[in-house]
């Protein structure tokens, strides 16, 4: 993942991957999307995460998926 979007540190959420500059785990976004919540719903609940961070994460995930299946 782009290091500007996601970070891990043993001092932040015990090393769980979070959106950089926040304590919001990336898994929280995935869980929200799986529950059919919108990106806007997620951003409303987690205002420390920017829309740019969410979009960059999703674009990177998409690219990795494409590479994995080709």
C-alpha cells in the first residue's frame, strides 16, 4: 500500500494498519463497505480520514487485485 495512505506502528493500535495520521483501522472502511454503507457514511463517522485517503486506498487495492489475477 502507498505509505502516504496507510501506516503501521506498534505504538498505534498495536500495529494495526490505519489511515496515516489517524487511529482509524483500514479494516473499518472494508467492514463499512461490506455492510453496504457508502464512503460518505464512513467519512461522516470518521472525519479524521480524508476522501483522498479512501480513494487512494481503494485504487491501490484495485491495482493489486488486477495484478494478482493476471
